[in-house]
């Protein structure tokens, strides 16, 4: 029997080509108090970023590597669905990407999870 994580992130695609959508899901099972949920992306050996294009099926324009969602914006939901895209073109065959979700309480991270994907050359 495995313990349920307080927060988890999963990515639908194990690899994408630059310009294609990446779909992610965050599930929150944390029972303590928290102020916000933050999703970060980092492309290995690059300063390129992902742009978040949708959050829970609503279009957004958030061209930063960090997406911050206040608890009040969740409206009681424990699942966050997002779509992101990047124009990053790998120098080699592919670039590794790390997505990290954190739950924040009073400016401190209380729990987190990580998921990985790759950006491949077209």
C-alpha cells in the first residue's frame, strides 16, 4: 500500500517538440493550511521558459517559468489542469525539463513534487 502524496504533478506527454502543447495535472491532498500553489518549469542548460496558456480550461497568457495560484482561486478544487508551451529548440537531440509543484504557507514551502519531460528536435 503506497501513501498518498500531499501534492503531486504529472505530465501527459513524456516528450514534446518545440511549439507543441504540454498538458499537466496537479493533485492537492494536503490537509494543512496553505496560501498558494506554485508550478515552476526549468529547461536544462537554458534560460528559455514555458508559457502557460490555460489553467483549468480557461485561457491565460503567463509567459513566465513560474505559475502561482492563490488558494482562493482554487474555489475548493483539489485538481489543477494546465497547458504550457515553449519555443525552446534543443542544442542537441533533446533538452531535459523539470516541472515542480510546491505548496506555500506564509512564504515557506511545505510540500513539493517533481515531474520530468523532454523537448526533442523536430
